[in-house]
C-alpha cells in the first residue's frame, strides 16, 4: 500500500519489529522493487522488463540461469558468464540497477566492473556455516 498488493507487515523484520516511526505512511517511498531473471525468456526480454513502471532493478539469478540454460549445478560456466556480463550491461543501459549473487570474490568484482550496482557476495547462512565449520575444526583432535 498505497500501490500494489502486499501485506502491511507492521511487526516484522522489515519494519524492524514495529520500531520504524511512521513506517506505514512512508514505506512506499523507500521500498525498492526488484525483479529476477533466471532463464532465456527473461534475458530475451530484459529491456521490456526494465521498462515496466515501478521496477527499480533487475537481479540475475545465476544458479537458476545456469540450470535453465543447460548447466545445472554450475554458477560460473565460461559459456554463461559472458551472457551475465551482457545482461548486467543491458540492465544498466536501460537505466535500472543490475544485481547478482555470487560466492566468489573475483566474480563479484567482475560484475561490479560490468556495471552491477548491487552484488551480494555470499549468503548469511552459507557464511555462518563455513565459519562455524572452521571454528569446530580448530577443536577437533
């Protein structure tokens, strides 16, 4: 509200558990609408997707994109990486914010250089799991 259809979510994490003053009155001014592209159809329609009123950015889902293009289980195939590079450039050229997720620092830097404006490097659960494993390994005989 006031545009679109979504729950108010007054007491959730998004509202810092109801600690944001006037959240319901100003949330629409601060919410960023991102859409995700994960297949060839999405790639073929990037400019049309970016042109949709209200869309602020386009996130490339690298794992699902790889899988949908015939490379399941991969996220850095040399045939797909240039396609992602091109998608990021096209999204940026369309005036929208391109984004992507990667667990590899070199890839994050590559996609920032291509014009990515939000690049997630890893995910909290994965980072927590890896660091927990490292810590536990220090105490194993």
